[in-house]
C-alpha cells in the first residue's frame, strides 16, 4: 500500500508574537519580545528558520504589542542589512552584497490580533488563514533543535487532535539528595524529571472548535485542559536542546552561548519535501 505524501510547505505555522514580555522588561520596553536578538538576529527569525530549514515556510504571525515593529523589521530587512545604492535622478534603489534573505522563500501573514488578547484568542482570530486539515503553533520566544518531521510523523500515527512537544529543562537551582542531615548527592542545575510544555504544537483543524476569539481565551488553560480531558492531546518528547527566552538572564545566556558557537537550533535537520 502506498503511503500518503505531504508537502510541508502547505502546513501553516502560527507563531504567537503578541505578548508584552513583562519578565524581559529590560528589552521589551523598547520592542516586542520576538524582535529581541540572539547574536544580532531577532529570535523570531531564528524560530522561523527552524521551521523553514525543514520545509515549513508558510507562516502566520499573531501580532499584538508593538506589532508594527515586526512588520517594519521584515519590510526593511534588506535596507538594514545590505549596502544600498540610491539613484536619486531616477528614484531607484538597489542593494549590493550577499543577499542574506536568499533562502527565505517564505509566505508570511502578519495578523493584528490585539494588544490585550490572550494566546487562545490570537489563534482563533487567525482561523480564516488556516485553510488546511492541520496546522502548527509555537511561541515567539523558544528555540530548539527539534526534528519537526519526526514530530509530524508521530502526530499522524496517533490520530488525535493535538500534539505538544514535551521537554525537560534544566533546573535553575542545585538539587541535593539528603538522608537525615547528610547530603548524599549534589547536582548543579540538573534536568527536571517532569515534562513541561515546550511549544512546537501540531493540531488538526478540529482544535479550532476548542478556541474562542474572546480576548480572555488562554490556550494553556481551558482549550488544552479540555483537549487533554477528551484524551485528544499527545506528547512528543523532545530530548535534545530547548531554551526559552523568558527573562533577561535567559537573554544573556542565549547570547553568550551563541557567541561561544553553541547554538544547537542552527543545526536542525535539513529540508525534507515529503513526510510519509
């Protein structure tokens, strides 16, 4: 029996870009959190390239807080990064040097979903742009070396409505093993033993029925809680690298890691044109 083949470029990737990033106030007072950089490049572009390198190049950005800055960042991408030649007599401009965006054959919808809307509401509002049987969702502040094709194959095998990537982040504190008042073991920042929500969701279109455009609809509350109660949510455990830029400390550590040449999300698997 021949297996079905899917073009990853047909699956829309919804990225939540609308929050204020209050725990990263040192940076987000000046710009939306997805534009905060790692190594001089906005984390949003890092995330989009995780998908695009694997063939997923159709994006829906859910904008909110200072969303116009995200639109401008893409419209002015060449202007900011390349040498410019301006022929003022003809009003013509051209760019010189390497075309940094040469591999960005992306289609992007910039959807204004409101400054105060919660995550579930933002996804519900972009439903008109989701004209496919399934779609992906992730946050605008997390990077990983996740194999999205392995996750998609897992999702399609189990036949449920949703899949979430589960990760075990390192604890921010040292952990001790204790017997009485003796310390029997000590581990500095060990990995958690529990899986947490790492984003990188895959949903069937039926999940849109769990959402509401009401601005108070929070993805991680009633919609995902009800999906779990209905036994329609599976977890794909990602055992590789994962990091969220939640605080200024995270921002600093991600940039220090990048400067040291440690950026595992840059080496995700290459493009695959079909998934069995």
